[in-house]
C-alpha cells in the first residue's frame, strides 16, 4: 500500500452561518460546527484511505472564538497521521472578514477515523508522510493523542501508554 502525503487528503469546506444554526446570541451552535467538522474530516480520511470511514473519537475541540451569524466559515482538514486502520485528522477553522477578506483563525479540532470494510471491520490504511514543519509537529504528537484517547475510552491501560507517560517525566 503506497504511502501518501498529508496534502493528498487536504479538504477545504467553506459555508455560511445561517439563522437556524445559531444560539440566542446569534453565534454558531457548537454542535453545528462539530457536525461540519465531522463531514470535512471524514472526506479527508476517505481521500487518504479510499475506504469507508467511521468517526471513532473526537479527541480535541477548542471553541476559542465565537462564529457570528452571517460569517463565512472555512474548515481545512488534513490527515495528520495514519496508524494501522485509524487516522488522525487535524482541522483548522477560519472566519473570513467581510470587508477585508482576511481570514482569522477561530478554532482547531482533532478527530480520529477508522477505515472499515463492508461489514464494519477495521481495515488497513496507507502510511502518512508529513512534509511541512507543522505537519511533522502534528505527526509526532499524534501517537500520544492516540494513547490518551484509548486510555480515556478504557481501551488501553495507562501503564501501556509509554509515549504519553514520557510527557510527564
Ligand atoms: C471505531 C470502530 C470501527 C473500532 O472498532 P474496534 O472493534 O474497537 O476495533 P479495534 O479495537 O481493532 O480498533 C481499530 C482502530 O481504532 C482505533 N480506536 C478505537 N477506538 C478508539 C478511540 N476511542 N480513540 C482513538 N482510536 C481508537 C484503535 O486504536 C485501532 O487503531 P489502529 O488499527 O490504527 O491501531 C468501532 O468501535 C465502531 O464501529 N464504532 C462506531 C463508529 C460510528 O458509528 N461512528 C459514528 C458515531 S454516530
């Protein structure tokens, strides 16, 4: 199976914030952004694996900045590391200023997807080759995040999470 670059999975989704998607103070609902990110990330994971993919976990979401009604929101998703059947997808979320067109970083998120066959069994994915400095940084940290996610899900013993434990030594 041929390794792929992060760039090959790059997915950009741009959309508006409409009134039905906002809270009482006219900012985008967190759940609406989560759903938009899930769709963008699943496309990135599918582009990397060329398989059916399912969301295994939402590892990290930081709602650092609210997204007002009428905003143009852009989600950029790329696979940051591939393991055996799972892929970490890293997303950056931008809001476009109406007058200047400048893009302001609003949020970041990290989701994990698993490639599965027609019966829902996990199946192998290609390795990921990071190219840029940022891709290399995200690739390096992805194993620790995978271990943390598995420990929190009760699927790995904390004692076995060696890369994660090394952070605290
Ligand atoms: C995700 C799913 C396929 C994993 O199946 P499983 O039987 O637990 O399979 P495994 O234990 O062999 O794990 C498969 C991979 O998922 C990873 N994984 C499982 N749970 C994980 C979690 N919580 N966080 C990070 N990775 C996880 C494993 O580490 C493994 O990765 P690897 O093969 O790259 O090493 C299965 O739990 C599933 O189908 N879940 C429902 C998915 C879904 O419907 N999502 C939408 C929710 S509405």
